[in-house]
C-alpha cells in the first residue's frame, strides 16, 4: 500500500466521521462476475515514468506537503466508518519505506523469503555442452584483462552509459565469439558488436539503455536463441527482493538488462512501491547464472533462491501477504495499543479499497474511469492530459502545458524524457492515429493500466455503499444482505440472518452479472450510478474490455497471526526491521532501548489477496491514511 503526503485539518484520535451523501465515483472491471480475489493483494499499480519512481525521496517534507494540498482524503473516496470502539491514537506510517515490509505467502502457504543468492549445484551440473551458448565457462573469464573488466563494470553501472568500450579482437572468429559470450554473461545489460577499423577487428561494447549507443548499433537483429537442456524445467523461478520500487518497474529493469520482453516474466501478484517486498517471479528460459550476475549491478533489487520448474506463475495464485509494519512516533498508551490490536485481531476491519486505488494527483483515476464508462472519450483525454495542481514532475508539467496550449500530441510528446508513462503512451497514440480516433489511441496504453481506471470507479462505488451499509445496520447480518454459497450470491431472509455474522456478508461491485442487496442500501447503487449518468441495468460497454461484469467482496476482514510490540529507539533514521537482505549480509538486527527517546508500534499480520494493509492500520489508529493527511503528520513531526 503506498502512502502519501499532504495538508488538511488533522484527524482527531477516535474521531467518527459521517459519510458524504453525494460521492461522485467508483471502480471495478471484470469479464465474469466473481468473488473479489484480485492478484494485486491490495496494491493496484498506477502507470508512472521511471523518473517519477523516487518522487517521495526527491522532495523535502515542506515542498511535498505543499504539492499534496490537492490530494485526496479518505472521505473523498467513501472511506468514513470504523468497526471498533477503542480510542484511536496518532502515529506516522511509512516515514521510511523500510517501515513497511511485505513477504508473499505462496499458494502452498509458505512465507517467501530471500535467503540464498547462490546458483544451485544441480543447475551447474545441468550446464552441458547443449547449453554452451547460454553459459560462460570459467576459463573464459581469463579472456578479459582486469583493466577491461573495470571499464566494462563502470559502463554496466550506468557511469558513462552513452559511451562504449572497444576491445581489440583476436583475428580468430571462434575466439571473438567466446569474448562476446563472456561479456554478455558477466556483465548483464551490456551488448556487443564487431567492427572493423584499418583492417583490425574490434569488439565494441555498449549499454542497452544508452540511446546514442543504441542508435549507433544495429539493434534490429533479435537476440540469438540459445539451446536449452531437455531435462531442465523451462522456467527459472526466483525470489525477488526489492526496495522502494513497484513490481512492474522492477520487471522493466530486469527486462532491459536481459534484453527480454516484460511478458517473459510471470508473478502471482504486484507489490507495494514504497516498501521492502519479497515475492516469487518466474522467467522463461533464462539461466540462474545469468540472473545471479544481475546482483552485481542492480540498485535496490536482489535475486536469489533459484530453481527450475516446468510452469510459470499465475496471477492470483498466492494465498496472501505477510506484513511487518512500523508506525513511528505513536501517542497511545500501552493499554490503548493493546485494546486497538486486540480489536483488530478479534473483529477485523472494513475491507475498503485503499487510497492508492484512486491515484495521488488532483485528477483521481475514478474520474477517468467514469468518463470511459460513459463513452466520453474527449473527456478521457482531457482528464489524463490537462494541467493540474499538485504533485507533478517538472517535465509532466511542461508536457501538460504544451498540450493545453497547442493540442499538438507531437509537441507535447517532445517534453517527455520517457515516453512509457500513461501520458506518453496516450500522446503517442494520438500522434499515430489522430485526435479523431481516440479509442484506438487510448488502446496504446497497456490493458491493465486502462482497466485500472474503471476498476477505480467501481472501488469508489463499493467503498461508498459499504459505508452506508455499516452506518445503517452496524455489525449485524440483516434481511436483504448477501452471502456467498460457492461462487454464487444469495439474499438472506430474516430467518437466515439469525445464523450469519457480519463476517459472512459480501457487497457487490457494480456490473451486469451481480445481484444487489434487497434492503435500501441496494437501491443506493442505482442512485449513485444514475447521478453519474450511468445505467446500472446496462453495464455492458460497446467496447468489450470496458464491460463490467461485477464481483463480490467481503465487508469485513480479520487478519491472521497478529502480533505486536511497542519499541523505543533514539535514532529516527534507524531501520526498525531486520530485512531478508540484511540477514544475508550478516548485518546486525536493530536493537531497541528500554528508555529510548521515541516510541514506535511494530506489528505483524497476514492478509488474503486483494486486501489493503493500510486499511487495517487505519482501524488501529483511527487516522486518515491518505498521503495528504500522513504528510501533514510527517511534516509536523520533522519540523
């Protein structure tokens, strides 16, 4: 769950807030009605450019707080109820990204850890002559001098990535081939070509990310296909450890260094960006040795626990995630903390969609989703590209200003250093297909990112309706509520309601293949969609991708394996969690002080897929978890 930073009236501990009556938006999309069980485990992704990924780190507290004045609060997205009656207390969530650690829980129920960086023995034995094209024999290491290795290492580590390194090649083609292989395996991310100058052969080495080097090289040729041992599984599974980077950003980095398409990788769920996360990844026909070499040159990423299997990973196969969360500078007494965590353990929390579902800028993703559902494509373009106040990189500000001034996609595109962000992909589509063919242009944005917008609208509707449901009936199952029997939803009679609890109740995300509660909250769905110009009885879109089947989602979730400690420390920069990588590096675990200057709550719990840890923490603190509110707390704390 990514947090944010901003400004607004402080929320008082334990404050109960009323729900706005006229919430505007909602989210969700699916081809068939289903029980909500998304792969994202509560961490839906927003498409961003590479340059944006360290935005929180680039801004001072005051500057970022000022930028986030226009951000969303929980009330804006229908989050306004609590289920416990304990007194809340203040605390700072994700003051450091290392305060939020996520370990995937595999489909076998095992918590995934990175604890072995070595290439397995059986893998080395499988490196037969059949795989010689893929591996580099140890003897080939001597083909490169120490000086050449130093130059190649600097090139690989992005120092001078626009330059190249020339190595005079032996006149023997076989010897040059070995040098090519040695460089590619020992220095992932570097590419080679042979050039002839003054009758002499040179091996020119360049970085795959260097634009000038790419332009100079003949990059149209596809990488050679390597043979693969028949007795080895086609997929190399590995554990990916990442810091302050979302899953797709990490996959893109690996793809760039290995010269692969991102769709060669598979995984069970996406993970938070502003966090330390550990998850399993699979890649088709890339050896553990090549992957292991990446550990020499990757920042904030580590790969290990390699194995070969005959199958990829599938989205949603995970059982859930294990969270270790540190909340700093807490104000609650030990007894208040105990009561709050006991309630979380016994009762749980409202299964709201968290704030990252709705974006961090002044144009929420649900507004774009609503425009898509209404088939208002000019508004879709306007919402995505128009200038906006709030947290924006300078190049995006210039791009939006150029679009507003000229409506010229090519001119606006020139303002973007990286074209892979949503804005760049849409502008590229408008440039290619014209402003009168917006639907096709919009299609250049990856499908998951396009669906993110309409899912965001569904989520807004669900949050708003579940708040009304809790407000109207509290924590009791009542006549007209829905429960699941298998994958099908049934309406409870008055008699049925006596044998069910709130933990059995589900609420639908709007769509053409769901039913709605028969009490007055069910009618609220139709009213909300009608106010937005949508017909709840006609959720099929003329473009199949944007047809909403709907889904069912549990109203309350109880975390499992909940434990906690109140700890004290003196250094506010001290990491308070011993991460997998620190353990591999044999770094000492953090040491608490009995009389430390500061207090923090360190808690651990497990959640099923498609639930948000920030919503569990919200129930504990009874504080707004939006970036806007948390930044206000953070700024006050640092000042």
